[in-house]
C-alpha cells in the first residue's frame, strides 16, 4: 500500500509540475497536464482497488 500511495504522490507532483515547465510551450504543457491527470486517476483507482481488497480480506 505504501508503494501505491507513493505512486499517487509522484503523479500529483508530475501533474503540478506540468504547468511549470519553462521549456515547454503552453499547448505542450496542457497536453502533459492531461496525461498526468490520467496517470493520477489510474494511480488513485489502483490504490482504492487494493485498499478494498485488503479491507475485505478475512481475518486470520
């Protein structure tokens, strides 16, 4: 779960940094922002799926 949380953190950082890149033109930054938004959504979905699996696991 820690690795999945770290993936979310990295995706958030990448999304925020996409609009700060000085070398990229605006259209390129917008495209990168969209790509990073999609990656963040996927990381969040994966985290939620795994968290549900952990919480639903039978107690031993």
